């Protein structure tokens, strides 16, 4: 059987309506149709082809990215695409570039932190790309500790200007994407100083380069910080270094939604909380969660299709060998990742809803759920990006040797994805933020303050500390209430135990530092509970399509029970479940793998990825892996000549030398 036939045969086994699942995956029919149209538009345009990207040198690679970004903008204007359509188009171009920062951080920062007048002035310029913006927060010396940033913005009342200055080497802005070679402007985060007094870190709109000849504004030193991990990958981005030598900007270029500086240099607080200065990060972290499911789904799609095509061992009577997807070990590694892709999709959908809700409340001066929004975006960003980065590497291994070839698409996907564990907040630092939120919530339980939202379960802490898991058979693990209670009890018990340990310290900050590794574990448990509970919520919705809900149920329980298996130590040590119940969960997991198996290919087809977007010979929709892999090898520049360049200089003399030695 050829690879092509393998996948056709697999698709015949499907037990659910794949087109209906495509809509579930996309979020709505509208989102499906729009993303499908944009994916095809990009895939059919030769200007967006990606072949050979990994072989380009840095300069060529970067210029190629500039060309694609310009072409994308041209098509957006020609086709009068909406903002939503344009976003999808850029996504399918599939190449990190300065436009990510412009649309993803510069524009949102002005929207979130700018006053109405500032928005009216700057947004039209940004929307028409008459200016290109970056987000310059991190410095050489500080990234995580935002309050430790050193760049200063000193108000000069004589000229009604701020003087932006880099007082030390470590105050150099370092990392901002799009900054190195492209951006004309940036939101620069700096310590505000007025009348000799410091007022914390704020954002300022600063012009960096001339709009006529692109030269840096006098007093600004700017460049790229150098090559990053992997070929192609994130090297299409010009992450930059930037220093200021007393650069003057008008007073009205400080983003003043949170704090206004008057003509006299007086600081006037508005009614919005200071934390809103961090609002852009909350927004981006939320988008990163949605993107995690996309990246994970790509890797899983490649590994699943290839696992159905690949055969090793097991031939009987000269018959065909076993498809590697039929090995239980392969299933136990692959199917939880497939389930995670769906789980992250749905939690991403929910997080988007939460973000929209918070934004609307903020507009109505209701700031009550800002701490929860911060904890959820920080925690879920950390959980989903860590899991996705690990999963991409696991998918590479699931594809055996061929997974290591760039033609598999996995090395580049890994290299481009892995910094997501660091940018927008180091994943451990973010989990510590969640831990602070959880410990605060637990400490307030005695005062009668009822926790709401994702921490509502902590309001039932007494019950959860005593509850006994009610599982007697493997089938009992398919009850949503049972699974939910196990995850809630585990998280509640871990939080309470950490809070009790913290209370033994005289100084809470000392305790927090000493127990930080344990606290991070409690944060992970809490975030996993959120993902499980949002998946279960999804199952309660009316989901149309033959067999679709059944598949989602299977995936949901695979996600939950695999976590239970992986974090068994937590569940057993907190006494939420017994070893016997854990063993039943494992039995159920194996049964679920068997049920998912015939649907695996259709479940990845539901992601609706074009071959262009996947960029993988192993993950091709038609399964025609071997002929294409063979063809691909001959495209390598090393194969341009039969005898390699360097033969006469290095190989031939060596061989001759050996011959001479042999004769001696
Ligand atoms: C083959 C494939 C090829 C190509 C592929 C193509 C495409 C790529 C594919 C995949 C890529 C995937 C996704 C890409 C999508 C987007 C990303 C694009 C680009 C990335 C650009 C990156 C940008 C950046 O990194 S910008 C810099 C980000 N920096 C950080 O995140 C810094 C982290 N630090 C902090 O956030 C904080 O300072 C802190 C850690 C929270 C520390 O604060 P601390 O408590 O010490 O002190 P504070 O006084 O500051 O805070 C006290 C108080 O405030 C509350 N708080 C803190 N933060 C927030 C917040 N954000 N919102 C609300 N409240 C907040 C905190 O809880 C305290 O509250 P209490 O006082 O009540 O306790
Ligand atoms: C590809 C990429 C793109 C980026 N783009 C941008 C951008 O556009 N704009 C921008 O402003 N920035 C950008 N950044 C910077 C990024 O936001 C920071 O690198 C990130 O926030 C981490 O900060 P850091 O580098 O200071 O790490 P550090 O904080 O120095 O982390 C080093 C180690 O210390 C640990 N650590 C730090 N603090 C604590 C603590 N309190 N407790 C326990 N452990 C701790 C961390 O877990 C980590 O293991 C980008 C970074 C990358 C890699």
C-alpha cells in the first residue's frame, strides 16, 4: 500500500462529521469560512512560498520577509480586506515579522493606555502603516522585573517635553521585535521623573527613525541583536537594541490613560488602576494561548499523518508491517497531545471571552476582575506554551529519524515556537504571579470574601478537603463531575497546604521565596483545572454534527486522565484518589486510545491546515511521503554537483595521502 492509500483508507474509518468538527475547531462557521479563504489565498500565491527559507543567509532571509510583508500589505489593500481577514492572512504567511509587533503590541498599547486624543492622533497613522511601531520594554539588564527598568523619562517644564535617556549599558532596550531594522516608532517603557521625583514605569511614544530616509533620529543608537536559535525560524524578526542620548519628545507622547502629567509637571492619577500599564501584556498573553493550540495542532497533524503512513515490524506471512500509530506506546505519546490541542483551543476561546468581558468592564470603571484576568492569562500562557514546546519536540521523536529533517517542518516549528516560553513573561515568573493570586485568595477565605470565577471552587474548600473520590469502575472516570472533583480537590489541597506552610514564616516574602518551587506546582494544578473545566463546559454546549460530541468527550477524558496519570504524585499525596482508582483511570485511558485510533486522521484533518501552512513533507494531506521526501533531498544545494565543492582541496589530497601511506 502507498502512503497515499494509507491516508485514504484511514479517512474511510472516520466515525464523525469532519466538516462539522472543522467548524468547532475554528470557533464558528464565520471563522471557518474566513480562515479557510485566507489560507487558500496565501497558499495559491507564489509570492508567499516558503520553500528553502531555512537555507537562506540572515540578510536574504530578512529581505525575503520584508518582501512578503510588503506583498501582504499590498494584497490587503487591493482586496479591501477587513482587519479580521488581514489578521488571518498575516497568520498564514507564517513568518514572524515586524508586523506582529506593530499590530500585536504597538497598536494595542496605544488603544489600552492612550487617552482618547492620543488614540485619535496615532491610531490612524498606525492603521495605514504610515508609521511602524514596536514595543520596547525589555532592557539588557531587566526583562521580568519591569519595575527594575532603568531608562528614564524626565519631564522638562521649561520646554514641556520629556527627555528620554539610557543612563547605563544595562538600560539599553534589548529584544523588542521589529525594532532592529524596521520600526519608525516604539512604545518605550521608562521611569517617569517629574520635579525630581520618581513615579514608576510608564509608556511613551517615541519616534526612532526618520520617515524620509529611515536614518535614526540624532541621539538614538539602534540595531539588530544578532542571530537566534535555529535556521529560518525567528531569524526573520529583527529583534533590536536601542539607546537614547537625551532624546526629547513632547509631553503629550506619554501614554496618559493611567496617569497624567500636567504642564507644570504635576502627576494626576486617573481612576483606572496602575496595573493597566501592564494591559498590553494581558492582551498578548491571551492571544498566545490561542496560538499555542495552533502550533500544537500543526505538530500533532504532522506526527499523526506520518504515524499512519509509517510501518515498522509486525509483518506476518509476507503481509504488510504494522502502522506505527497502532503501537500502544505511540498512541500513549501522541493522543494526549492531540487531546491537548483541542483542550488549548477551547480554553483559548474562553480566555478570549474573559478578556473581552474585562475590557468591557474596564470601560465601565469596573476593575474587580482584573486580578483574575491577570492570573488566568499569565497562568494559561505559561501552561500552554510549556506544554506546546515540549509537545513539538515529542512529535519530532514520534516521527523517528525523518522528524529530524527540516523537510518534516518540525525543527523550524520548534525553533520558532520555543521562545514563547520566555517572551511575554518567563513561564516560571508567570506561575509565581498565579501563586500570589492563589495564596491571596486562600488567605481571604476566613474573612468571608467569597472567591468567584476560576477560584470559586476554593469557596468549597472544606468540602474539597474531605471529599472522597467515588470511582469504583473504569467507566466511572467518564463522569464529568468525578473528573472535575478530583482536579478541584487536588488543586484546593495543594493551595491550602502551601498556604499553611507559608503561614509558618514570620515574613511572608521570605516564605514565598523559600517555598516558590512548591508554589509553582500549585499554580500548575490550578491552571490544569481551568483547562479541564473549560473543556467539560464545552461538552455541555449544543454541538451539531454526527459523532462530533462523542469524539470531543473522548478527547476531553484523554486530556484529563493523562494529566492524572502524569501528575499521579499530586493526586495520591493529597489523598484525592486511591492507587486502585488511579489504576482504573489508566485502564480507561487505554480504552479511550482505542476509541480515538480510527478517528485520529480525521481529527487532525479537522484543523483544516493547507499543505502550504503545514510546510511538512511528513504531514502532507495526501500521505505521499516517501516519493516527496526523496525528491526533496535532491533539492539540497549540496546535491547541485555530484562531486562536492572542496573535493579537490580537502578530500582528494587526503585520499592520495592514504594511498601513499598504504604503499609505504
Ligand atoms: C515553521 C514555522 C514558521 C513560522 C511560524 C510563524 C509564526 C509563529 C508561530 C508561533 C508563534 C506563537 C505566537 C506568537 C504571538 C505573539 C507573540 C509575538 C511576539 C512576541 C513579542 C514579545 C514581546 C514581549 O516579550 S514584551 C515584554 C514582556 N515582558 C514581560 O512579560 C515581563 C514580565 N514581568 C511582569 O509582567 C511583571 O513585572 C511581574 C512579573 C508581574 C512583576 O510584577 P511585581 O509583582 O513584581 O510588581 P508590580 O508592582 O509590577 O505588580 C504588582 C501588582 O500588579 C499585579 N500585576 C502584575 N502584572 C499585571 C498585569 N499584567 N495585569 C494586571 N495586574 C498585574 C500584580 O498581581 C500585583 O498585584 P497585587 O498588588 O494585587 O498583588
Ligand atoms: C524571541 C523573543 C522576542 C521578544 N520580544 C520582545 C519585545 O518585542 N519587546 C520586549 O520588550 N521584550 C521582548 N522580549 C523579551 C522578553 O519579554 C523577556 O526576555 C522575558 O520577559 C524574560 O525576561 P528576562 O529575559 O529578563 O529573563 P530573566 O528574568 O532574566 O530570566 C532568567 C531566569 O531567571 C528566572 N527568574 C527570574 N526572576 C525570577 C523570580 N522572581 N523568581 C524565580 N525565578 C526567576 C527565570 O525563570 C529564568 O529561568 C523578547 C524575548 C524573546 C526571547
